[in-house]
């Protein structure tokens, strides 16, 4: 199997104006920038010399960085498809015009509930909900396409369907349902993670939604077992429909794609398998991206035969893989089984029968 880097998230700042309960990096306003403008450009030089992926500038809150538009313009000139991931609260007419002029192709916004009460509780800031709605109107006026990502725990899982409906009504190009990976500040809500049994129900709901939805792109994020659910349901129903995919997605029809088609570069230049995986394959300011992409850590994640537990025995391993970041966060072993999957592989069932 050939592993090609198609999507990169670049954390250009650790600073953020919010204090969200699930933040993977525990970002706050108090952090200071690490990479200079010239270093950020060097990162882009290294990326573009190796591949031509979608490049998502993230944080923290990237709109807090004064040289943001210079960085976007530089990546655009290098031929990269430049995108922005923001909490949406700082968007206004002036910076939307600057984003447009600098060549931004797509903006990803975070919306975690269909009401101000639910969203603001998640984001820990009163007024955040209406600020993001205002930001969306500014993006639409400037004809900037946007997608909406929504994070869920037990505190807002009953609002999943309503949140999707709102995202669709707001005109989002795509809606990505994110199942929390407890890293950074997210470890504080470990007890709130959605139960395994509820995961299955939610992923089956998503399948029913997706097979009948043609107006908006849909993809669960950090829920690789959805690809197993999709295969199971499709086979049971005798359906052979292809999933619609946004051109700015990770470019893979597989569940966990950490170190397989995506990578994450943090604000210090460390290159990691994904945004939620806190181990580095090397620093891009010290090593080439090609060297890091083929580092021992990245190669190990592509060795599916080394996966342990139920994942290692599962007949859906090649299309799911389990969330490696979640396994690492909860067990300390990134090759361990997906902790929030309720499925028992056929080989495990036979072993259980022999023991009983």
C-alpha cells in the first residue's frame, strides 16, 4: 500500500481567545508565538518541496496571529490549497476580505450545539454562539466556502441531530461530527465521553442520514469504526453507493488515517501523525518532511499486523484501524485496540465460544 501525504494541519499559534472543555492542546490567551514568520514560511517550503497537500492553518485561534494573511498568501503562491480552522468568534468583514485576498479556499468553523446555551457551555464563553453565526454571515457575504465541525460528549449528544440541521440550514459545504479524543484539556472530560453502546447508535444514525443526504457532505471525524458500520450496513442492505467526499478532505476512504494520508505540525515544528497524537516523528525545522514521513513512528502506524487486541484480530482492520490517538491516550499504547468500539470481531467470537 502506498502512503501519500494529502492533508496537513499546521498549528501556527498556541494562543486562543476561548477555553473550550475539549481542547486538544489546552490553548489559552496566555501563550506566545513560537515560530516566526520566516520559520512558518520555511515549514511551507518544506511541505511544498515534498508534496502538494491541503494545508489547514489551525491553532489555538489562527486569527490571533497578525501575519496570518502573509502566511496564507505565501502558501497560495507555493500552489497549496490553503484552508483555515477557526472557532469563528473573531470573524468580521475586514478579516474575511483579507482571507479572500490572500487566497484562502475553505474555512472550518466549530459549532457544538444548536442553541447558545449548549454551544457556549462547551466553549466556556457567553456569546460565542451568536458570534459564530455572525462570522458565518460574513463568510457568506465574501463568498468564502465553509464547513462546520461539531464536537460531542454526553453533555450535548442529545443535540447531534439538531446541530446537523442547523449546520445544513446555515449553508455549510460539509458537516463533520467529531467524537472526542481525550488529549490536552480534553482529558478533563474523560468521564463525559460517549459510551460505546451510544457510539454504535450514533454511527448507525449517521449512516441512515448520509445515504439519503445529497445537499451537504458528511463525515464522522475520529470515529474510524464508522467505516466498519458503513460496510456492514451496505452489505446487509445490498446497497452499493459511494460516499460523497469533499475535495478538501483527507482524501481517504479509510477510518484512522494518522500517518497514512495526514499529518500535524505543532507550533514548535514537531510533526505528529495527527492533531490528537502527542508523539513526534521529528521536527520539520531540523529534518526534511520526507524523512519524518518515513520515520519509525510513522512506519509503525502503517504496519497493521502490529495492531493489538480486538483491532489486530478484526476483519475490518484495513478499513477502520481504530483511533490510534484514542488508544494511546487511554492505554498508553498507540497499537492497542480502539477503546470506544463495541464490536467483537468474528475471530474473537470463536475464541469466546471455545472458552465458554
